[in-house]
């Protein structure tokens, strides 16, 4: 069992990385001054992973859209007490989520940490599926899908993704469709589970008032040694251009909602920490709350405080986005494009660069006060091939030239789409 300490002198923070004998990577950040602890047990398996094969197989298996999310729901069940009932006895607050490229199971507790960690590791590693329970879950998740279809905020995003992407599964709702989940059965669930829930494809992050020995004691007790499962995933070839430059839907909204995104060409599956930091600063300079554009749009009434931006990234996809509410979304889009073009031609003002870099650096530092943020960022960074502190270091090292290059190369109007909910 190999152990190493990952440390940031800049932050005066450190955590331990353990290569457990079971095959699982375990990360522990001890914070003895905290009153509780947070644990995240995740697998590098999300909604985009719909086509895969084991190393010794010839043909790829194509599974229904939404199966990763469906599997997340089903793992909480067992022949006896379900996981939530077990957590009630320890007082821990438990939950789970599925994103485009990972699935994570979490709990937070003030006491009874060891008992709660044992439940977490135990129920995730002991699946129980039957055809009867699968059919019951199809009805439950079907209602969840319909609920999201009635959400303007959800629809404006997924309409944008359908406008940007032609083949990439990221264009499909994480929960799938009512039709796709109807194809799920117990055998398919076990096939996906046995492929992606192998411990060599997973990570456990624990942050808070715990010790390394506490975590290892439970891991040694619960986890069985597993031989690594080797598999290949396929994400379909994707055209360079966006599927369309405009998409709209009519729903019940007081003010139209909009989202505008720029599809990036993916040369590597994962964006580096430097690329993420550079884009975050670029977005802040273009239309962040301290930018001239943002204040001009607010003053003219074209947007309201719901306006914001994000770098939408994951394994095999990346797109900077702006979204909010506006009675005239086209005018907002045009103003954003005009500002981007001016920045491409004239470069970035030194003061604007320093203000945005320092502001985002401060926000990144503040995330180290939250145990859930830390645990989530540890898992994300490991799955992305980096460590928790790399992004912070990038904020110190990034230059104005890096940001100008990002703006010139990642905001192509030929790869842009505007999504509107009227």
C-alpha cells in the first residue's frame, strides 16, 4: 500500500493519497479543528458513457441513455434496509449525483463517522437489482424526467447542448428519456456496474475531523481486493461546427431565458488546469460582474442579475457559455460578440486582467473553507489527472498573454449557438 503526501506551501494545506491494496485511490485531508466530516465515493462513469467494451471483447456494448443515473438510484436499494435507512441510524446526511462524466455518493456527519463510512463503502460495493425493482424505478425516474422537461432553466441548457452538438451524448439529458430508460433491465445494470464500479476506476475523498487511520480501518474492513478491469469507451466523432446557430422553445416564463455557447474543438479529452483557469479569467473579463459590458447591459435593462457565465467542460466536451434572462436575447448575444471581437483586436487592459485574476483567485482560495468543495475538487482533479492544488498555482502563474490567446482561439462564431426559452 503506497502513501504519499500532496502539499501546497502557498496555502499551507496538505492531504494524503493512498493507493489501497483493493485498487482504490483514497484521499484524506485531516482538519482537526472542524466539527464534522464529509466523504465522497465516486466513479469515473457518467451519462456520456453509453458505448464501451472490455479489453478482451471484440464488439462494443451500446447501452440506453440515462443508465448511469438509473444505476445511481438503484444502488441505494438492498434486500434489507436501503442505504438511506441505514444512514438515518448514524445521523449522517447522505446523497448522490450523476453528472456527464462521473457518479458520486456522499455523506456529511457531525459524529458516528466510522459507522457512516462503512455504510457508504458497503452499499456502493454491493449492488442488488431485480427486474421487478427495475420496472418500479422506471416509473419513478420517468416522472423525474418529465419534471425536468417542465423546467425552463433545465431546458434552456439542454436545448443549447443540442444546438452545439450533433453526436456527442452530452446533448442528451443526464437522466435519459422515458423511451431510453424503458430499455434498461437488470442484466444491463450489472454489465455497467461490473465495468465502471471497479475500484481501480473509483476514488474516495474524506475531508474533516478524521484521521488517516480511521479511514483505513474501515476501508480494510469493507473493501475486497479487486483486479483492475480494463475497458475502452467511445465518444462518437463530432463535427467541428455547431449543429445550429439558434434554437428556441416556448414555455411558461415571465421573462425569456437564454444561453449562448461556443463549441470547442477537442484535441484532448480533458482540459488542463491552466486552460480552465485561463478560460475562467477570460469569461470574467468579457462579461463578469466587474466588467464594463456587464454594467452596460444592466444599466440599459438588457439583462438582470441572473446573468452569468461558466466553462462547461467534461471528458470529451468543452464550451464557454453565457446565460440569463432578457426580453431581447439577440441584443445581448450581439453585445457579447462585439466585446469579444474588440478584445481579440485590441487586447486586454492590464487593470482588467489583474482585477479578474485576483478576484477569481480569491474565490478559489475561499473554497478551501468548505469540506464538501474540497472533497469534490479532490475527486475531480484526480479523475482529470491533476491534483487539488494545481489550479490555485495556475492563478498565480497565468499571464495576460495566456488570456488573450484563449479569447482568440476559443470563441468562434461559426461554432456558436443561441438557445432561447420564450
